[in-house]
C-alpha cells in the first residue's frame, strides 16, 4: 500500500516538471536543433528529457541543478538517437538553415538572422567548441556547461573562448568594411 507521502511526491514532481518545461523547453529544443534534427525529433527528444526528469524526481532523486540536468540528459538522448539513425546529408541551403537556427538575434527577422549566421565560420569550430558556445548562448553558466558535457569548468571556458576567437578572426571589423557596403569575404 502506497505511503501517504507518495501523492505529495508525485504532485511535487509534476509541479517541478511543469515549471521547468515552461522555463526551458524552447531553449532546450533550440540547443537540440544543433544536430540538424527535424521538428518531430526535437519534440520527441525534449519530451523524453522532461519525462525522465519527472521519473527521477518521483523516484526521489535529488537534482541540484535541474537546468543543467535537462541539457545533459537531452544531449545524451540526442547522441544515442544519432548513433541509431542514418546520417542526414545536407546541401548548402540545409546547412544555412541549421546555422540560422543557432543564431539568436531577436532584433533581426528570420532572413536577416540566416544571412548573418551564414557568415559565421561554424565549420572551423571543433564539436566541443561549438557545443560549449551553443550552451553558453542558451544562458547556461560555465559550471552548467561543464556538467552537461562532462568536462571541467576551465575546459568549458577555454572552448568558449577559442570559439569566440575563431569567430572574431573570421568576421571583419567595421573599419574593414568597404565603402560600397559589403563586408570582406570570409577567410
């Protein structure tokens, strides 16, 4: 026979999961999009992540950093799913779409964001540099990024710094912009 505290634990777990979903589901899906997944895959991965959180809390697991936990579990689910699926081959338009989804620039419309993002040298980043940068862009602290990727905090900070340095080298400074309004070609 269930104990009298079990309904309270279930209610608490449901409430926590709902709050986290409202606060982090959109950002988690944007992060998971980095793998070039379609919307249905994203929704499945995010849903499974939140279900696992709910189950963990129902089982009494103490989760000190729920946001970091969600990103870590979502990332692992995405990796597992990628290992089981066939690779997706993208043409240039497909890559531009993936890059545009990484750029979060609310002041730009979708076409401007796509144009801006397509100029960034994503291909020059190592997988860890890219993931660290994307997680930081989603608002995770260096500690949370380190937890998600299972690296040290200094390693996470180093990868973000290297990624930013690569982007800065590739994007021309305003003083390097020719008078006709176009930017210099990327190297």
